[in-house]
């Protein structure tokens, strides 16, 4: 029975492909990793916080371990809290479960694409072809390489949304409006917000395209509006905290927002993905994992074949237009008008890195490649396209071999004189690249080019067979070619090797005070990953987060500047007791504790207490933190203002002897007004404002959606 259904068979094939590709995750103790992975930098720590909170019976709203306290739930780039699959982390109780969540969403991307293409009446082989092309595309697999979990969650659902829009338009069924709302909300809870917003815009365009020309639109428009209302009801529980967070963080300026923009020459990566270097040493304007346009050279052949066919079908026109539009906008700062529209369009200036729009082109290219294979009837332009493609790949490989020394010199000048202050390439690492890491004899570029050439040559031979046989060969060759390229990007490493024991900070008795990992540009900085903070209970004033609260960012910068000038007072005010530094610091308040391989551990004398009265005779002893809570033993003989050195954020409440006390901001910290005669264990609790009301609304909207699905289940 399992293999009697076409969709089950296709799902099993895609699952097997995913398992083979990610087989390294099945080794106990191993985790997905790469030299540029955010797994070790960000997501291992976030996962550990999530596990600890859920296993203690709550949700992780607040992160006490980084940035002197941080609103974990409200950060739109690392969404984890309400997304149902993430609860597998808590069930398993291990951060290694992230491996299987990556596998789940990689395979889900392929399955959803297959379902969408089959609904569009694309034949089975061509649908599998498009599914493999998308699932193993450079942008999707690079999300695994870079450890971008929320980005992969975003990409996995894109074909499903298109499928549900199709079903809604074709059936005018309320069931599909409700299912679309549920799918959007489910993805919203776990997606990277930039990708979700762009996907939403893409869906609106697709819905408009499907409605265009229909005589009766009013009923369908009402169903789309109903889907929007139901989705909004489910999403507000996350939207409101996001909006509040965005109003408090450092805003992007145009220069930073547009820094990573796609360049026209990088389109050549569609045939040879590592044209500009191995992923971990990507020496061009944009990073590989932000800009890969690769969907398989074999897939590109059938995309080009489709473009040669006249007249274009209506679907072809839409997906070509969407692909072209996303590529053009991804050029960002290289467009003469981009700054103008960036200043005028709110959606654009909410996010950074226009190059990320390439994910839309990736999806469209895989769809168009499936259309092209579906329409293949033999002969025609295929041999000429294959000859031109092989010539292009051969020329790129030859140019890379013949002119690598000149290219290295150009890049050397580029990075030392143009990008010398960006911090991305230090003199030491760049010298290492010049001695052999860039274009060595058999690196990823030459391997990728060789595989592409072999796949295209094999396809050229296969073109002599009947069309149905040719299509089967094309699918097999795509699996081999794209699978090989993907295998270079999917890597695992023992968790103990990623976050090894650290002689410098081993057994660091941080207590209630904090640690600062001082970083100096051009130096060999110590890596004190956030994961160690979560795992070992070490509090930090720094931390890895793209978005930082504006007032805290300014205060931390001031503190770092003070430290560079040998003024430790600002650091003391942050309750810092230990400083890890790559350079020697001269200050009477610093005591050198350890020195290992150029990294120095200092102890800072007289750090400010985590909780203390600003004046008067009151006494307070900070007792510790729990999930979303802090405790202090307070004795106030007279009215006083208790300063709690945790970053202020709306949503904190303080209770003493059952009475709620006012909480306000004092500089970057929290100030609690304690009345005379109070003696208690002060309890401070964080919960996003109106969370329970918004959660009730979300559950009500979900129940309404499921009720509609049940009532109209036969529609």
C-alpha cells in the first residue's frame, strides 16, 4: 500500500535522496557544520535555550545569556518559539535534532514542488526533475551549508503556497482558503521574516495572475480576503512582538542594506556554481550562500529550451517575468534607481542584502526547467543548446586555470585597497588564500566544471534516444550532477570538535556577573560561541545577533571604546567580571588570570552588582535567573529605586509580596521602584505584551480554519 500512491512513491524517492545526501548526520554526536556555518555561531545556542525552556514547561521569551539580556521571542531573524516542528528539539532533548529538522525541510521543499508541478499537469518525470532541481539547488542546499535554519524553513513552503493558490482559484473552495491561511501561519512561525515577506509579495503577484481574465472574481477575492483575515488572526501573536522589536532596534541605512547585491557576471554560477572560489573562501562581492543561482546545468538546458519555443504559454510568461524581475532587483546598489525606490518603498528598506531575492529566481528556474522537460519532444534546439553550454563551461574552466594568478592579483588589490576595512578578510587569512586555498589544482570549481561538462556531454549523447528515454536520462543526470555539487556543501563535524574544551575559559566561575569577548580587527580573536553560554550558564554582554536594541548597541559601543582607551568603568557598569582579549590591556582594575595561544583572560575588579539600590539604605542580593524570570532578595527600609542590570525591554513586570511594582528604563537597564518597608524575594517576569490575548486569538483563528476545512472537506 505504501508504494501504491504516486505521491508516496515520489516522496520516498526524494526522502531517500535527502538521506543519501545528508547521511553524515546519522553519526552520533555529529552536527551539520562548515567553515561559515551559523549553526555553531547562532542556532546551536538558540536550540539549547529552546530545549531548556520547553522542558521546564514554558516558552523562551527572554534570552538572559547574550547582550545583557535579549528579547528572544521577538527577533524576526531567528524565529523558533511557536513553530511546531521545533518542539521535536525538546522531545529529543538534544541540539543534534537540528540535523533532522534540516533534513525534514530539505525533503519538504522537493515534495511540495512535486505536488505543485503535478497539479499543473506536468508529467511525472518532469515533475520529479523540477523537484530535484529545486531541492538540490544552490540556494536551498547552501542554506544547509551556512546553517541558516529559518531560511531553509522559508524556502521549503514556497511551492506549497503556489499549489494552494491554484487549488483555491480552480475550485473556489473555502477549504483551500482556510488551508492557505494555516500553511502561511505555520511557515510564518518558523520562517526568516525577510524571506517570508518576499514570498508573500510573490504569492500576491501569482494570485493576481491567476485571477486576471476571469469573468467572476468577486467570490474568489472574498475567499482570498478570508484567508488573509484568518492568517492575520493566527499571525498577530508573532507580528505584534516583531513590530515592537523593530521599533527598538538599530535601523539599517542604505549603505548597509544594499552592501550585498548581486552582480551580472555572477549569473555564470548557474552553470559552474563555484566559479569565484570555494564557498568558505568566496572572494567576490557576495557570499555563495546568499547568491547561488545554480539549479543544475542539466536543468538550465531545458529552461533554455523552453525559452526558444514560440509562442510562450501563459504560465511561461509569468514565471519568466517573475524570474527576471527578481534577478534585476537583486542587483541592488548596482541599479541606478535602486536607492530611490529603497527610500520610497517601506518593504525594501526593512531588510538588507538585495541579493537574497535570488531565491525567487531559483524557484522560478526550477519550475521553468520542469516545463521545458515536459514539453520536450525530441530534436529541435537541444543539441545546439548543449553544444553552447559545454563550450561556455569549458571556457570558464580554461579561463580559471590560465588566468588564476592574474585574478588573484586583482582580488588581492581589491581586498587590500577597496575592502580593507570591512573586517571580512584579515591579512593573515588572505595570505593563506593566496598560497593555495583559492583555485588550487582540483578544488570545487574544477570538480564542479568537470561534472557539469560530463553531465552535459552525457545528455548530448542521450538526445539521440526517443524523447521518453531522454527525459529519464535527464532526470538521472540531474540527480548525479546536482547531487555531487550538493555533497560538497553538506558537511558534518563532531559537536565536541565544533565547540571544543577551552583551556582559557574552562571552569569559568561567571556566577551572576558577565563575560565580554573583546574582538580586535586584524587580530586572532578568541571564539567564545554563544552555545557555550547557554550550555554552561555563562552570561555575556556581547553575542551573535544581527539586530541589536538601539540603546543597548550605543551603550555597548561606548563601553568597548572605553576599554580600548583603558577605561574599564563602562564595562564595570555592565556587571562584567571577565574579559577575553586578543591583545594586552593595561589597567589597574584588570588582573591577568590566564594566557593561551595569544588569547588572554582578565578579571575585572569591582563590577557592578546585577541588582543594587541607586541610593539610600536598601539592600538587594541578585539570586539568579530562570526561564523568563529573575529573582532578587530585597530589603528596603525606605523608598528606593532598584537598578537591575538586565537590558530593559517592554514586557517586564516586578512583584514583591504579591504587589506589582513599576518597572521603567534607567539608561539601558531596568529600574524598579520599591516602596518603604518592603522585604521580599523580588520576582521579575517577562512576557510579551498582550501575549495571552493574542495567543487566544491565534488559537481561535486556527480552530475556525480547521472547522472550515472539516465542513468543506469534500469540496
